[in-house]
């Protein structure tokens, strides 16, 4: 039976990959990549020669049909994102559902777990993480007010992703919304697992100042704890 492996890859440090993932990436017939150029760097680092093809949020239906046809022919595939675990705030979950709905028990869907920015940040936050709310990236335009209302009303720590281009905008919107209410504790992780990994901790005003004083680079993970 054909198998599609949902394989986690490093979020920065290329050494953060399991032996199992390396074996699977070298054994499958094809690797589906969010960006083939990014994945090729990882494959070249480990000397893996498996061919790649792009699959991302803008992929058309004919690309999905091509992937389904390969599985019907008995080909084994691996799905990877640029970093971390596919399906977590990326389009991987759509493909998994298409495979499950279209092929049923004619193809296996197998998780190959590993790095995730969500769990990496949660593990060093110091906040109680027996329950948490992950909301991914905030909306860029509409519904931002409603989004941040949900963040600040949560009984559990909330984990967000944000880009370097919008990090200060997002933090300032959170600050404005907490001007007349209890101030949440904030932990922000930047460049996780990389050489210049930085963790900012404190109240919203302190964290904003720390980010302003630093060189804003790389993706951010924000954790908001309303009930310290």
C-alpha cells in the first residue's frame, strides 16, 4: 500500500532532525515541498538525492490530482514544509484531507514527528502548558480586533506566529487593548534554534522596547499569558 509521510523538518538548526526522518526522505519516491529550494538545502546537507516537487498553498487542483495519481500507482511520498511540522499553520492539512477523502484505506497517512515552533516556544516559556490555545498568524487586515479580543480573553496561554514586518504592529495593538485591563505576561521567541536565538520576557511595554532595541529579523513566536 502506498504511503504519504507527513515529515517534520528543522525549524532552523539542521541537526534537529531524526534518523527516521532522514531514512524516510531517502527512501520515498518523491518529496513534496513547500519550497523546493529550501528543502534542497536540507537534502544536500545530508546527501539525500530523492527528487522533489513543489506543493504549497497556491498549488492548483491538477497538482493535487497528480499527487493522488502517484499514490494510486503505489508510490511512496513525503510531505515537508520549509520548517517544522506540516499541517501546523500551513496548507499540509488540506492535502492530508484530500488523500483521506479520495483514497480512504488505499493509502496510508503516516506522521513522522519532530520539530515545531509551537512546542519549542511552549517548552521554554515557563507558563503552565497543560492547556493552551494556538491561533497561528493574526489576520493581516480584517478581523484583527476580534482576533486580539480572543487572545486577551483566553483562560489559557495563547501562542501566535508573526513576521518581522508586523511584529511591532501586533505588539502595539495588544498594548492598546490592555491599557485599561490587567497586563498579560509575554514571552517572544525569535530565530528559534538558530545562532541568534533570542527570547524576550516581561510585560507588554518591556517586550516592545526590547524588540525595538534589537535587530528585527526572522520569524517570531509570541506567547500571551493572561493569568500569571
